[in-house]
C-alpha cells in the first residue's frame, strides 16, 4: 500500500496563477484533510471531508477550494495564488472511530512569487 | 473551540539528558490527545496517543485532566530524537487541532 500520496512535490507559481494539488489514499478512509504548515504556526486545517462528495471548511479556508469526487482523492485548488499562500501543504486521511489515526502524505512545497 | 499550547519553540538537550515537551489543552468535551513527530524533511507520523498508554521509542505521555496537560517525556535523549514534535487534540468531528510544535535538537 502506498498510503497517502501527494502530487506535485514542489511547485513555484506567480501571483494570480491557479493550480490544483492532488491527494490520494488507498486505505479506504472516509475522512480526508488538507493542512498548511508554516514556521511558528504549526499545522492549520484548511478544509476537510467526511466522505465522498462532502467538504467542509477548516480553520483557514479563504483562498482555497476543495473537491472530493472520489473517495480516494481529495483535491485542493488555488484559484488565484497569493504570496501569503507560500507554504508546505500536507494531506491526511483517517478512518472512523475512536482509534482513527490520521495518516499524512509527504507534503507539497509551494512558493508563490 | 479546542486549543493546544506548546510553550517552547526550541529545545536543545545533550545526548543522555532527559527531555520533556509540554502540552496543555483546552476542550469542553472528552479529550483525545496525540503526539506527532516530523523528522527532517519527512512526513508527520504518529508517535503516541493517550488512549494506548504505551511507550514508543522510549517516549511516554500521560494525560492529566486536572491540569489539562499531555506532556511528552523521555528519560535519556538520543541523537535520532532530533525532530519537530506536535501535540494534537482530536475533536468530536475527527478533526485535529495542532499546537505550534517543538523543535528538539539533541546535542552529541
């Protein structure tokens, strides 16, 4: 099993450009999450999904959109990138229940110039 | 809303010395606490969860509901313990709230 994978690993964008980050998991997990990691800020939840076809806002959703058309995939979109969105983005997935551990992807390092 | 506080950003310890990373939380419900570790340029991985009451890589953490704390401890630090450590609290919707993290540097 590959676990949680993310593409791309690195990306440089110019202000105003758009892009989509792809997260895929092969563990049949119901829940999926997108976080951003910034120095001194820890990980902050952007959006999450509790199942196929559902999405919900997290702590810092502005400037991002998400879609969960298939259970195994969770897409994060930036419609008009801004320098403030320079960050490392992590995707995670988890099963349901009390012991549902979140498994993380390797991260995508995004720079917006 | 839940909140997780890790007061120290950077902790430097000598090899063989004890390590303690502090974590305090605020949450109105029944807390579920975790410690995640991130080694250099790697993904986050689960280190400990309070419900398991286990010791992993020599680390332990005890949930103290009276003090609303979940401090991480290891009696003898090793060089391979150098990493970023995050305390996290899971809410009733399976969402994790993370602290800001502790960078641990173990000096040989």
